[in-house]
């Protein structure tokens, strides 16, 4: 319910209200990757792309299969002008490690889906 209300506030461009509601409810919702997604979207609405990207990373950490979090990370990165990270290039992803992409470090390439 909290996430739905915050999402509706984001839809109507009431970003500060959504952020405030999410902060107040953080103890109840912090285990949900979706709560990080909703916060990131509110922050993107406020053009705080750097912090939004941090929340997308947190959502990915909680659920590495949450495709919307990767898309959000890419769009926030692009808005910041970080096109390497937006394309999933080297150094992109939650851990920011060097020579391989985050997906490569976590074995998303070269393995069968099951």
C-alpha cells in the first residue's frame, strides 16, 4: 500500500511527498527491492540522478534479476552524461570494479538459463 501511494504521488509529480512517505515507512519497506525502485524514480523526478542511481544499485543488490533496476540505472547514468555506465560498460554496476562488467563478474554471460 505504501509503495502504491508513493508511486501515485510520483505519477502526479509530487516527488517530495513520495520521498517523505518512503522515508517515514523505511523500517517497514526496506527489505523490498521495489521500495528502492520507487525511491529512485522519485529522485529521478527531482533530477537527482546520482542519488537515484545509488537506489537503483541497492535494488539490484537486493534482487539481481530485477530488470527495471538495470534500466533505471542506465537512464539515470545517461542523464548524468555517464554513457559508459549507461551502456553497461566497464566499471558500471553496483560494485564499480575494473576490468569486467558487473554482469560478467556475476556470471550472466556464457551460462544457460534454467
